[in-house]
DNA sequence: TGCCAGGTTATCT
DNA sequence: AGATAACATGGC
C-alpha cells in the first residue's frame, strides 16, 4: 500500500495506540479483534493477516495528510514537531478497545499501560486480543492485573459500552457529552476516543504533556485552563487540530525530559 | 528513593 | 466555575 508521508514506526509509537509489539523489522498489531502484521519496506506499507479494505480503514487512508500537513506546517512550532517526528497518521481504532486503552492510561505511563492492556486481553480476550463489550469485567480480577483504581472505571465502561453505538450520528459536542455519561470517562478520555476511534480530527485532547507544552510554547508559561487550550487549538489549528495535538505530543515526549514546569525565573 | 505517570470523581469555596 | 484530595501501582 502506498501512503504519502508515512512513517509506520512513528505512527505506532507516538502514544495513540497501545496494542502493538515489534517483531524484528515488522510490527504485530492487535486491533478490531484481529491480529495482523505490518512492515514498511522502501516506504510502502505491507500488511499480512488482514484484508486490504480493513487495512485502509485502520490506517485511515482517507485522511488527506498532504492537505493536513500543508495546513499545519504554517505554524512554526507544529512544523518543528512534524520535522522531528515525521509521518504520523491518526489510526482508526476500535471504539471499545480505544476506551479501554485510554481508561487504563489514566495517571499512568506508556510502558505500564501497554502491560495492563496486554494482561486484560490475556485474561478476558483471546491471544492478546481485547474482548468485546459483551465480556463482563470484574473489579477484583482487574485489580489483580495491576490496573489499580482504574478497575472500577473499566467495569463501568464495560457495562455502559452500548452508549458507543450512538456516537457516529452525533456532532462532536454531542458525542463528547454522550461519552462523558459513561462513568470513568471525562473530557480527556472522551476526546481521545473521538480522535483515535471516530476520526474526529478537530478534537484536541489535553493531557499533562500537552498542557505543559501548550503553556510553554503558546502561552508564555502562563497557567491556563484546559478549556482555553482547546479553544486556542480549535482557533489556531482548525479542523485538523487533532493531528497538531499528536505531533506536539510526540515532540514533547521526545524533547521534554520531564513535563514539569520550568524552574521559576528570577522575579522582575 | 521518591517522584511522576496521556485523569476522574467527589467535595469544597 | 475553579481548586483540591483521594484513588493504586509500577517505571525510572
């Protein structure tokens, strides 16, 4: 498959998706209840174990990354991020799997999230594939897998997963509100699901890294509310704000060793 | 060794 | 509305 401006390793490792492992030069991917392999050879994407139609869906071939890149590169800060970690595509994840992943991500870190999700898949799914929403979770069992206080949220999400079916017909705002009716899902996780599973490319999830980066890069280090950051991003990055977010996130994690605020400078 | 991690909820002013 | 504590646990 030919994809312009595509970097498979950056796309998988940029923090949007947790169900992949490296297999030499290739990657093993577990998503949408399937296991398949992907490898990038001289730029072209080769997928084994899944049909072409599914691959085009998962890798979001419909995203016009040329236009997205042209638009976002007008911003010098985003341009720098895109040059540092090039070729990211926002994948199209399964909504329920995505919800599990980002509930597990709450107040955690990527190595741990990856392990937690894998253990949930091993216990409740098949062959490291996450189960569907019909498989009931139990809080005690989840806690034994090391997810901590997130166990309660996972149980709630599993029980209320039927709400996901309404999302495609709704506007971004309505969809966000609907997702937030699920216990354990608030602004940030809702936005991740909208962006990474429903392709709502204008959504700009604000996590601890993005919050610090945006404050430093666009607000002169000032403390600002998440709502203001989202409004700023919508205004500045427009319908592709989600792509800007992903590049800024990837850049932040590579270049900002800590998300901590800069040491206070001498008072004027 | 302690600090931090892709937050959410309940509870306060 | 906006701030703060509690929630559990592992990675570095």
